[in-house]
C-alpha cells in the first residue's frame, strides 16, 4: 500500500467502518455536500447517502444529544465537531448524559465525538484547543489522541466499535504533514494501550499527538550527544496505560511528560501524579512537565511559537534533567 | 403499613351532569384503564408521601398531583414500539409503560433491588425494553436525545415515535431550542409535551417567558403547535394521538402545550408559600381525576361501584408493593465501584 | 503597494432612474456618509484580499461583500453611548464605530501594533471606549453577553442600547434562544440583527431551520420581529433606528431579519462551489453599494464626481493604512506570557 | 459576635458586599421571592430590590453570558447556580468568553459564579458534583473552595472584589454542619493563599472543602497513636499556593492529597504533579492521592459512603504511608 496522510487515515477509518457496519453514521456541520471543513468526509454523501451522512444545524449540544439517543437505540453515531473547540458547547451532554448513563441505569452509549484539535496552525484561541483535560476526569468516557497515521486509522476504528462514549481528538497540524502506511488487514489499535515509539536508556519522554514528533526529533538530535531518549506514545488518554508508564519509568528513572496543553490541570499532570504515587522508588529525579504556559493560545506566529513546546525546548529540558 | 381503603380520595364530591371532556372514540374499557392509571399515579405518590414522612425516602420527593392527566393521557397514546423520555413528574407516564410501583418506591428509598440498584433515585431510571429513556437532571437535555431516538428509529425502519416532556421552566434551556430545531429540520417522528403547570420551582411563567402560550414556539420551528386542557385526560390523549400519528406518517414533530397546575410545592420540602392560595382552590375544582370521575359517572360509562373496585384493587396492590419495596435491603457497598464501562473487545 | 484608483469598482453600471430604496429623513450629507462607509467597508476588504494573496494575512480571511448595507445601516442607527457586538462579517459596523482600517489590517496580519497586540486576529477585538465588544468564535455566545450589556446599561441609568448580530446558521445555537429569551423577559434595551445571507458555510437555510423567515422567531419571545431588505442600506437603517428607539424608550428587544446574500465563500479559501451560480448573478444585480449609488445619482443626491471623490479619498487613505499596517513588526515572543489576569488587590 | 453557620457566612458576605458596593448584583434562579433553593438570598429581594436581585429563566449559559456583559460594563455580577452541577450548561461561556477575554483584548470580566457543590447529602450524580477540575485548567479563571466559616465569608468577599472571573464553590454538606466566628472587620481572605490548618511533624495532608474536616478529625485520632499530621487547607484551587504546598512537603517529606473528586484528572493530581516536579528531593515516600473512585456519584447512602473519602480511609492511608 502507498503511504497516506494522517487525514486520509482518519477518512479511511470512517469509510471502512461505514462500509462494514450499517449502524455507523455521521452527524456534523457541512459534512455532506461540502465534505467537511477539512474534507474528511468528501465523497461520503454520494456513496453512503443522506440517511447516513447527516448535515446538522449549528447545534453541538443537539448533535451530541441526538447521537446519544441514536446510540441507545443500537446505532453507532460519529459526531464531527467542525473544530474540536466547539465541543465546549456540547460539554453538558457529554459529561452528564453520555458518560454516566452506563453506571446509572446500565444503558450503554456507543458514540464517537471527533474533530480537529491542536495548534501550530495560527488558529488562535478558538481553533487551536486541546480539550482532553476537560474530559479525562469524567468516569464513563474514553479519550484517544493519535499521533501517527496507523494510530489515527486503528484508534478511530476501535473508537467506533467500542460500546462506550469515545472522544477522538485528531491533531490538525498532522493532517497533511505526516504520512505512513496503513496496516494490512483490520489495523485495529486497542484503546488504552500506549506505544513505545522509541527505546532508550537515559530518560523517558511520555507524550502523545503532535508532540510525539517533537519527542522523536529531539531523541534523534540528543543521540548525537550520547543521550538516549525513550519515547512513550500514550495514544489513549483515558484510560491511561499506567503499566506502560510505570515500565518506562522503572527503566530510565528520569521522566519528562510532554504535552500540548496549558500546564495547570493538564493530562501531563495526571501522568506525573501517577508516577509520583506508583513509581516513586524508581525515580532518580523530579518528574518534569513540558507543556504550554497557562495562557490562551495566542494567534501571531511569533507568540504561538513562544507558547508551544518544540524540539529546542525539549532538548534543553532533557539536558537539564539528564545532568540532575 | 397502609391498610385497605387508607388512600381512597373522596370520590367525585359532586357529580355534575355534563362534565364535558374532549370527544373520544375510546371504548368504556379503555377509558376505565385511563382512570386506573391516573388513580394509580396518585395513589402511588400518596404512598410515597407516607414513606417520605416515615423518613424512608432518601433525598427529595417529587409529586405530580394535579398533573396526572397529562402524563397518563399522553403516554396512553403511544404504541408498544414507541420510546418515551419521562421527567421527574411523569410517574404516570412510566406506569402506563409498565413500570411497577415497587420499582419507583425502591428508587426513592435507594434500595438494592431498585432498577438502578441504588445508584440513582426517583424516576431516574430507564429500560429500552419498555421504551423508556432515563432523564438527567439538567433540564432540556433529554430533548435532543429523544430527537436522536426518533432519528435512529427511522433509520432502522422501526416506525416508532419518540415522545418526551418539558416543563414551562425547561423551555428556557438551550437544549430545548437546539433539540426541537434539529428534530424539525430532520423531520423526525418526535412529539414534545410542554407541561405548563404555571411554575418552575418558585418562578412563575411570566418570569420565564414573555409569552402566554408555549405552543406559540412551535411556529419558530415550522412545526404544529397545540394547546390542550392538561387536566382533561381525554383531551391530552386525543391531541397526543393526533401528533403521534402525524409523526408516524412522516409529518415530523409536534409541540403540544398541556395547561395544568402543580398542586404541591416543587418537592415535598417546599410548601409553595409563593403560590397564591386562590390558584390552588381554583385548580382543585379542575382536579383531573375528579373531572374524569364525573365524566365516567355522568355519562354512564361507569358506576360508583366499578370505580371503587378499581381503587380497592390498586390499594391492595400497593400494600404488597410497599411491603416488597421496604423489604429490599440497601445495596452492598462494593456495587459503588461497578458498572462504569460497558465491556469492550477493542479496549483494555 | 496600492496606487490611486486601483480599487475603484465600476461605478453604477447602469443608472436606472427610480431605483427605489426605503424612505428616509436622512439629509444628503448623512446619506453620503452611509455611502462612504459602505464603500470603505468594501475597499478595506479588497485591500485585505490583496494582502491575503500576497501571503501577508495569517490564517483565514472573511469577507462581507454584498452585506455591507446590513453592517453599515444598522451600526449607523446607533448613538455614541450604545454598545455593539460585531461578528466576523461586520467590519462595516466597526468602521462606523470608528475603527480604523489599519487596526483590522494589523489584526489580520497578526502584527504587534494590532489592537490585540497579535494575540488574536481578524475582527476579534473590542474597545468599550468605542462601544465595541469582541466576539468569540462560538456562534451565539455574544447574544446573552450583549443582553447583559443592556441590563447593566439600564442599571447604570446610561440610556444605552446594545446591538449585536447573528447569522442564519447561528440562530440554531442554544445561546440564541437563551439569550434572546432572557433579554425579552428582562425587557432590556437590546436589538438583534439576524443576518440572513442564505448560507452557513456550505449549509443552506433550508437545512438550518424549517422556516423561511428568521423574524418568525420573534413571536417565540414575545418581541417584535421584522424582515428588511438587507441590501437596502436605508431600509436597514430605518428599521434599526425604529428598534433602537423602542428599546431606548423601554419597549424591550427587537429581532430584525436582514435578508441579504454572501457574495463570496465562507472564507477566502472557499470557492463556494456549492452555491448555484444563478444566485450570485441574481444578487449581483442587487449589490447594495451599486443600488445605493443609483439611488443617490438617480435622485439627485450626488453627482458622479462627488462619489468619485469619496472613493478617491478612501483610496488615498487606504494606501497609507496599508503602508502603516505592513510596517508594523510581529509581536515580541515574551508578550505571549503576559496579560492573562487583571491585577488584583485581593489575590496573589 | 455569635458563631454562625457556613451558609450564613456565604449569605453575610453577599449581603455586606451588596451593601458596600452598588455595582454588585445577583443573577439566579428562584433567588428573589423564594430566596434561593438553599435560602442563601432570603430577604435580599426586599432589601435590595428586583434591580439587584435578578430572577432568571432556567438558562445557565445566558445567566453567565449576561453576567459577563454586565461585568464588562463595570458591574460586579454574582451568578448563583441552583446546584453547581448545572454549571456544565454554562461551560462554554465560562471557559471561552469569561476566561480568555483579558488576554485576548485586555477587557477584564469581574464575575463570580457560585453555588452549592459536593456530596455526602445523597444527591446522586447531578446534585453532588465537585466541578473544580473542569475549570482549574483554564487560564484566566480563578477557583476557590472554602472549608471554614471564616473562609466562606472572606473568600466570597474577595471573589466579588477580584477583577477577574472567579468560581466560588461552596460545599453544601458544610452549609449547616459547621459553625464559626465571623472575623471582626473586613475579614477578607486573599485568593491564592493556602492556610496551615494544623501544624504537624510526620505527614502532610493537603486538602480543601469538606475534606478539611476529615483531615482534622483524622489528625486528632492519629495524635493518640503518636502520629503528627500537618493539614494544609488550600482554600484556593486556582491559582494554587505552590509555596505553601512545597513548604509543608519540605517539612514532613510525606504527603497525602485528600480531595472529594474522582481520582483521575483531579485537582489532587495537579498538586501531586507540582510536588513531584518541585519538591522531589524532599520526599521520603510516594505522593499519595486519597480521592473518590472513578465513578459517578452514587445515590444510595451505602454506596456513597463507599465512594467518599472519610476519616477511616484517611487514617488507614496515613498508617500505610507513615510505615513506608
Ligand atoms: C439546567 C438546569 N438548571 C436548573 C435546574 C434546577 N431545577 C430543577 S427543577 C427546576 C424547575 C423546573 O420547572 P419546570 O421546567 O417548569 O418543571 P416543573 O418542576 O414545573 O415540572 C429547576 C430550576 C435543573 N434541573 N436543570
Ligand atoms: C458554536 C459554533 N459551531 C460551529 C462553528 C464553525 N462555524 C464558523 S462560521 C460557521 C457558519 C456560520 O454561518 P452563519 O451563522 O449563517 O454566519 P455567516 O457565515 O453566514 O455570516 C460555522 C459553522 C462556530 N463558529 N461556532
Ligand atoms: Mg413548571
Ligand atoms: Mg449565513
């Protein structure tokens, strides 16, 4: 198979699941004729028809609510947020309706809410958000954030097949910037399993999403200096693969958690807390977070560059910690 | 423990000949069934009131006294394949769908054998086998969800109609608007009953909206809107029936405003001191059950003995239901940790 | 760099005698001012288009081509103390409120001297000294906020009116409903202009709502609703004026639907291939600026030379504005970390 | 002054600020004639009039939105959520409008959103929530959660005077269960300052809200066993008083973070992460979190008791850690 882009993998996963299972359908804004703001669903309307590609009004709360109702009836709805930032308008439906249903009265809600997340495209405060930390706290939800083409494909298929509500955050910076092979066969990626993206000896970088590539590039650069980085790609944010996290910490005893979120209240903080509680005796140094500062995402390229973690910042942080 | 007869209300104080309710084709037996459910609705709530005063109820107790006709009449218009999303004041609707009194009693008492196993309370439970979706507390949220139920039913060729309720207060929520608009645009088989009982907790309708009739809002969505006498079970039934049939035939959603009155406080703890006494007196005379009794007796559809027998049967049944509910233990602590996720083959 | 005359549009292709616009009391000078602002609106956007094609704009570029009359006519009906919340297609409204072209140009180019110092882009900036509230991207959200502005103004005895806009698509949001209902119930001085341009990104109104006229929704809130010809700047002005005066007099909110058309794609990147070509042709003939030119010339309110002079002045001005904007540097990196919190005496 | 209850302190703070400053006004459901679901504002309508005690429709998003607009105009609005759980319906207004405004265009938004939070009153999933972890991530917000009568009073006054958006979470379990003196004079409590509620030598419990009292009771009990607990009451969740957190860790070298939240993605996790990064060399043992399990709040008393942290659970955890 020829290598495809990250966004093509997203599109392919949706296409394959819709082909495979009649219960899968999509709700979203401009996903029909227009094929979606990022063209993820272009061609879907012609192929699958308006019954399964449902263009909706600008009503995020109702889109998710309707998906919940359809899911309870045995359908497998996938809701597209035009930009994931607008998930804030569906917050109540997600945390209070979709998430606790199974626990409260035994009714499963197999929905997927997906959309373009992340910055580095100069989208400013409302088209650059990474909302995972708003949702990893809520029991009943699952949250995934693929950083590779194969994971974008395999995790979306898994998200659709999972009988629980799954939030699938695709990173728009990666959409057309990375390419990779789609796996032969089903290519499912198990939700809740991290991937050891690179083996190393000296220090572990735990990350996901677009930051995975920052970590891998930094690892290459540091190798020259004789520092061997291990890179763990979480892939799933909820449930966290605690075993994999603890395993890499036991191995290198030094950790940096690298994520593209404002630092306070970040997923990186949850990862660090679990390490501090469960791998304390293995640590040779403090657990560092390299995230964004506690500000909204700024618009101007010079500001956003200062805001986002990057290879230089990571390399500096690694040197600091390696010499701890 | 309640004893036979304990919860009989005074039967039809004055039989007015010619208590005029809406015209209906419903035969005698089915009208008596409506009576049964309204009476059951009220008597179950009376028993819950007793349990509450005995300190057996955990948390608040919500009554639909005076609104039984809206719940029962609307639910009675549904077919078995239809799906309903009741709110906290729609116990009657749930009874019509086959919910057993003990289920609700155990919910309110947080018992281990309650439908949610003690995890949630009051009417907050559902069962799709019986076409019931559990509400959440956030008002309005169930509207888009039921629109989605209707959408799925159509996709699945199930020929079902989805029906849910909203209070006058709940109409102010964003989800009311988004959900009804989505249902209208997608033309899904959906019926929304706006239960206009005059108050949202202590807030009168005049502070909730600048209009008199909630049904006016149907025009904003390009769907039919209708106002019905919510204390006339036949009127509610017929209006809902019409809307349900239109929805089933592909005519899309309907908004029905049922004008009724909340005869108690927001919940048992609330003495409704903010409600002018005259309103209670005025609406007491329009009690939906007593009006229906007058209709049945006045039009020779039932004799006093027949009605007494229905009441007596319910009373006996409720004794057993209460006993069963009381006998159920509190849930085992470890249950608190179970059941958050549906087992998955594609996930750890 | 733009040179004199570069952005002159073809002037009033055919002067039809008797181009009939709405009746107005506005004297010639003020009508010429309206013309000035509409033309300024379009010419600023033409310059922004150039900058975009030169790769100077960071991110997307949004045009209000064809909708200038709605922005300018409505904003022109406000008094200095009034407060407005423009959306991304209301550049014209902002210009009327005194925003300088360079401000918007620097916003789009993410420059250090832009009103937000490069922290945000396009029309996403505000300035209460000029009665401007910055929008956020989430559609509908500004409606309750402007209702709150109106509420505060009344509390402060400021005798101000709050006005904001919403697109046909934005009317589907929960905040549209909650905000308008709250404004109506509190009877605050608020005017909402629903800019009905036929499309929400690629979504036609028919998939957004089941009704033809957004103004229909006014009845759901018990407030006046009016449909105006959104390409007739005088009609928009007069309708807004009436609503603003009613609001100021204590008559509460008004919903005005301005029927117009989006003559470009959703943003510069969108070729609007989904819009039937005939629509563009049809609406091209209704171009609000050309119609107003025909009105001015046809009714002897201005000569061609007078209009040419207005355009020429704007053109010269915009050369300077563009030069200034281009000369501004990108913001210093450390600014990214500043300004999240207002300094507080009661907090660390 | 006679001791007053926690809820009286909340009421008094609102009353005093409204008396003191005309710009302060309230928006909420049933806060007028009825005086609020918990009677916090009973008597306010008569005294301050309908202009300043604004009963609203059931529209949380519009309530907060209107407060934002009024705040930008120079008013100081206080929004009451009838139960704090319903803040989920105003999520977008809070995180996307109120919070980033100052950063984006320099406009301050001095609003307060307050309401009854917390469990242990058998309110089930929608009347028991502790939403702080949904908001501590958002730059521009401040979040406070008083655990004492004096703090309920002083932090609410500070919240109203603070020129930034402040979320004030009052714990309904404490409403009528604790009493205390109101301070003489202004009684302001600075936002962002933790309080050392009890000095100790062996182990630090970092907590806030209702859990403060669990910590203090456990401390008393453990004293008998010769274990000396230090109890730090955070009081403010955003911004965290990192100095006070690090100070107690340096002193005792053993920490338990005790909060009434589901564990994953909790504020407790953020506290633990900061300790793991900034006080690593002072730690003698793992940083433990004692929170709730990752489930919705269950309704039945037997289940909720199993769900909530309590003195027994804390004492057991302390013994475990003390013997580390
Ligand atoms: C979104 C939301 N906000 C606030 C509440 C708190 N609350 C519960 S019931 C109620 C009043 C509801 O009035 P109405 O909708 O008329 O229904 P009724 O009680 O009259 O049946 C309120 C405000 C809630 N449940 N949901
Ligand atoms: C709540 C929300 N959902 C989705 C979007 C993405 N979006 C931006 S503009 C737009 C279309 C808006 O259409 P309309 O309201 O008619 O305004 P117009 O672009 O026609 O001026 C959409 C869907 C958004 N900004 N906010
Ligand atoms: Mg009501
Ligand atoms: Mg539009």
